[in-house]
């Protein structure tokens, strides 16, 4: 099990002391600078991949709408860590497939073949703003993947599909990795996990704050579907990458001094309230309580963020405590544990310490337990077993 990172570029309010929008700008700029410094450190410590989201209009939790720009910058200041699009949004109204092909291939070249290509459809809040037809979004997503990999593999490309009608053109550049970077699918539900497995795509499990048993069920469904896939790309990626909040310090007391529980609760409350406001404004209170039960429980004094840790939904503690929890994810069948370390009001120094401890203490201890953490697939040397067709 490899250790990855995930960055949404959290910029929690309040944005003072300057008045909006100057306060917002200051906090955003600092968050980006801090993220780059943190990833540069992780690059030296054996982390496998850093994933970067594409989200739009998600105030506070995610100020990263252009992962290709951030990945381009990281390609020039890192040497080892792989750079993941987590994800590119493929319904055509977000970005035409040819533009996705161009920007992902450019990033692959600049990084020396270190790109991992995650794909997804987003949610109604973003889709509505971009004019995406939600009913057509999954079909558009799949057709876009099929078209994009052909753009990379064919010198001249022509496509006449249901949604894309593209004349014969040479799409440039081509990616460094041959025939193309590994492809992943973001999934938050049981059904989506099976779709990823059936299509030969890696599973980016972006469901969080769920019992590990439920995650285990999703992984089992993915593995079952992946046994006999019908791949839509020629690089079959039979892997599971799952993310959760991670914070590590020398002691649990130090974690608490860093404000870990307040930051965990901020993260949950932000995503819950934002989702209910923008995605499900029509929900009744009963439905809201069913989707995000901890909101009402916390208001009634029946819940605190410690319970997320006690149930192993997040990974918080000293190195030994974090290691114990990570092993449980490995036992579930997680191939890459994506550590979401920049969240809430945690300081840059405390996040740097988390990355340092994960790299210097936990990665070596995972190795001693026989859990392989080093990269098995590097740039331009994909395992032939992962290819589903002849190499041109």
C-alpha cells in the first residue's frame, strides 16, 4: 500500500482581517504556496502520488479549479512523486475532450511521465453552472475517455460519436507514457465502484466519513467487476485508491494542540452544509438527517469529532496510532491510501510535520510489515500485463 496526498486547496473562512475580496486573495495565495512546499517535502520522502481536484465554486473547502496549472508547476519543482488529476471533469460542457487530451499530455511531458489521469462527472451544483445535462453526463464521460485515448494513440484523429463530432486533425502533444497515462474513475457509491472495475479503470474512492465495513464492500464490488473487465482504455488499472483525513504528530496531545478536532469538524460541517444548500435544497429535515446525521447529533450534544477517529474513518494520532489505522486500510484491499492533510485551520508547520512523520517513520514501518510502499510503475515503463491491446 502506497501513501499518496490529496489537495483541494482548503481556504476556510473567516478571510479577515482584510475586507473581502482582499482577505480571500491573501488566504488563497498562502494556501497555494503552502501546498507546493508541502508537496516538495513529500517528493523527498517516498510518497507515491499527489492528487489534485478540479472543483468549481466551492468556497472554503476547495479553491482548485485548474489542476493542470498546479500540476504543471509541480512538474518543475519535484522529481519523484507522481502527479494525479483527481479528477478532470469530462462532461463536454466542462471541457471539450480535445482540450483534456492536450493539457493532460502536456503535463505528462513536463513531468517526465509522472501523470495519473483521474476522471469524473461532478455533481449538480457544478454541472448546472456549466450547463451540463446530468442525464447525459455518464455517457458523455465514457465517450470522452474513449475519444481522448484515441487522440493520444493516433497520429491523426477523427471521431463521430453521439456527443463528439470531430474532423480529422492531429491532436498535439502526445503523452510521454506509452500508450497513455493510467486512467482512474472517481466513485462515491457502490454502483460506481462496480462501473470502474468493469471498465478496467482504477478506483478513486472519494467517499469519506463512512464505516470501514462499507468501504470494504465497495472494494469487494470493484474487485469482482474487475475480474472480467471490458476495458475502455489500453492501460488496465486494477487498483483502489481511497482517501481520508490524516494528521500525525509526535503525540496525540500535540495533535490536539494543533486543533485537529476543530479542523475535522470544520471539514465535515463545511461539506455537509454546502452539499445540503447547493445539491439537495429540496430535502426535508428527515432526509438531511439521514444523509448527514452528525450535524443534528452535534447540535444536540450527542456527537464530537473524536468519534470519527474511534471508528477509523479518519487517521489521527502519533506515528504508532496512525500506523495501526493505516494497516486496517491495507487489510481492506486499499492499494494507495490518499492522505488529505491540508484541511481546516491546521497550520502549515503542523502539516509539514505530518508529512515528515509519515515519510520518515510510517513508510519505513509499513515496509517492515511487508507492505510494499515504493512505486511499482514508473514513467514510460508500464507493466505489459496492464495493456489491453497491441502497442503501436
